[in-house]
C-alpha cells in the first residue's frame, strides 16, 4: 500500500510477538501486527494468513516511538555541524521516531517560504517523521498569521540568546505574537539584558579566560525566572497556547499547574535530558561539552525538575539536541557555542534513571511519546493503538559502553562517551518500516511530515 502523503511504499508486514508493551500507563505482554504502515491489531497470540516477518520480542520492552519536540539539525547553512539526514538516523537509532526542528538555521526559517524549503529537504533525506517551527522576529507577524496550524508544529520565540535577527525583545512585537499566533507558541526563556550584565561582571572580575563552571552564574536562575514569568503573563493576557522549553531551575516550576489534564492546559513546560542528568559539578570534567542554554545548574535544581516530571508540572521530556563540531566545543568557554548532541542516547539515559528509581517506564513513555502527541495534537501518533502509525521501538536489556565509533552524529562526539548503559535499542519502526535493527540503520524509507488535529 502506498503512503498517500509522501509516496513511501510499505511492502513488509511485521508481527511483533510476546513483547512487554508499555502504553497508556500499563505494561502487558501481547502481540502487535503491523501492516501497510499502521498498527493493524494488538492482541494475545495473533496469527496471520499472509506473508509476515515475525519478530520475537520476548523479555523486551515494546514502546511507542519517542517524539522529540526540540531539536536543532542545522540544515540549511550549518551542515558542517549536522544535517537532517545524519541526525534523523541518529534519532531512530535512539528510539526517537519523530522530531520537531528549530528555526535558527542559515537562513533562519522566519518565512513560510524558507520553512517549506526545510520540509522539502526532510521529504528527501529524513528517515524519521518531521515537523519544523516557524521562527519569530520583531517584524514577521504577518508570516505568523499565515501559518496553517494543521501542517506546522508551532512558532518559536527566542526570548533569550539566539542567532541572526531571531531575538524578539520588542514588547509590542511580543504582544502581537501572543495575540495573533494561530498555533502553539514555544519559547526559549532567558532575560538577555540580565545575562549581558552578568557576563560583563564576571569578565571584569576574572578576565576573558573564564572556565565553563561560570556558565550557570552568567545565565542565572533569575534570568530564567524573569523571562519565563514574562512569557506566562503574556500568555494569560492573550489566552495564548504557550509551551516553555528546557526548564532548568527550581524557582520556575511553581509557574506551572498539575491540577488539570494536559489537554486542558494552556501553559505547559518541557524538561531536557541534560538538565535531568548533569549538574554544575560536571563542568569540572565535561567543561564545554555540557554547555547549553539555559545552563545546567545546581543539584537542587535537577532534583526539583525530577519532582516536577513525576508530579505533572513538567509535561514533556525532550533533548534540545544541538550539535557543534568538536573543534568548536574545544574553544575557550567564551568562544565555545552552547549545545550538544543527545538524540541517540536520550531514551537509554531515561532507562538508566528508571534503574535508579527516578522514574517508571510507564512515565518515560508518557513524557517522551504520549504527552508530546497530546500537547501538539499530533495526528495518529504517540501511542500503540490499532489504526495508528506503526512508530514502534523495541528496547532490550543489554550492556553497552558509548564510544566515539558508535556515534551516528555528524559532529562525532557525545557528552555520554564512556558512559555504561544497561540497555540498548533493539529495533525501531517508522510508519511500519524497519529503520534500525541490531545496531544498523536500514535504508530505503523516508519519514512523513506531521499533521495536527487543530
């Protein structure tokens, strides 16, 4: 059967037998029949009368594919760091079957025309499903008004550091975006004037050769809270749908609610892998390799974010995958860019935290698959349900140490190099196509553009 939306042929049928299916708060042993790109049937002891490849998943976990609502794949214009082809392959190797990519490329995706150019690249090169945010500026409100909410995941406001002309710091422009955006607004919240003042102070006190440990002091708790509070005040004023990305501080968490269902929330929040894994103590050994914006901060912040993940104030776990070259990250702190690659090991990192008792496997699936689908109103994805697209991941208990040779990132490094993981991604299906198995990418299929029930 041919996929009507982008012409991809699903020639194979698969019967996943006896896996531990983790879905919608339960873990049950059952079979999954995949045919024509969709989940045809979920039941015990399925038998078929047509040609089907049988996959024994006994003793393994079968999950809906992860949906990453924040990645930077660097194409166009920054393809020496990464590109859609390379990073989408790293994503499926990590169990991420769907991504939403940010607009700070070169040129910036701040017009519908530039946005559609990125969709065109993905339609030829992405092995995972995809969507792209429209970037905002102080002057592109007319482009924002033209958006079709059913075909584009959302708009992105950089209320903190950004590239090009994407820092939106004009109050009238911000009000217009919150007033007129026809779809969900996502924000990077850090107060830029406060950060610049902090940077000036530390350079005056310590000189230009600052170590990375100053990063959370320069990009401070107060800078995050001030900006997040401002964004929420605008969302409340205009009844906007707001999603604040990469929460990094304990003091921001009381800005969010956990007393209503996700589908009724107008204001939601995301936590990222690095803020759940690292603390400021890790700057001593990792240095610029954990330099992100917002900064990795105190252990108390990390623990507070974990609490919010589990009590419902945080709605999504994502990566903020943002690769730079090894040479760029080895520059001195002030010159080294912020960001790093994470998609290949994000799900495995959360399995390790499950081992530590920080999170249950059901909660991992909720935060990395179900909730992104609910929050963005993605059409027929994020769950293991009959009739849904067969975006499925099989996870096995198998030890591995992360080495440079095992990385699929174009940048060729990871903050997890040398880390022992007790789990591995066994297989990944995207739209019913087997795209990753036994440590290898299976070429021959392309992901789909996301559509949204809005």
